[in-house]
C-alpha cells in the first residue's frame, strides 16, 4: 500500500509533471509521468506518449521522484526557462518566488533581496 508521505510526493510530481519510479511488491519497477486520476484505488502513469498504466495502490511498495540533471544552457527547461543573468535552468527549486526570471543565487548576487 502506498504510504501517506509518498502521496505528497506523487501529488507534487503530478503538478510539476516530473518522472517517478514506482517500486512494486513483485519487485518490478515502472518509470513514467503520473497523471491525475479519479480512481482512489489506483494511480495513473504515462510511460510513453501512447501508453498509460494503472497501478493499484495496494501493489506499490515505494515510489521515488526522479531528479533530472542537465547542462546549463539555452532551452534546457520547459518548466520555467533560464535565468536571464547566469543561464541556469529555472526549475521549481531554483526559481526565485519574487523575481521569476532569475534564479535564487542571482537574486542574492545582484542584491535584489536587499531593501
């Protein structure tokens, strides 16, 4: 059965369109992007453009959100673009809440955060 702490990770992965790995009780793994589901007993995972699998929550041992690493450069993020100062890909974790076109480090470096 899927644990409550994994439900939070699953909801965030659905919202941010992140890949997850689902570890099943039968020792198989499924990699894909979770999608919203109206069935409270199963999760929906898109494993390719044409294929969706439904996994009963009772068969899930564990799940993990996949953290993607990529080189800094133009066009690496479809989630927030790139920092206009340093070019860093702006993901949910690195994007400044107040200055959306800058990463957190550049907001501090350029002293935007000081009043």
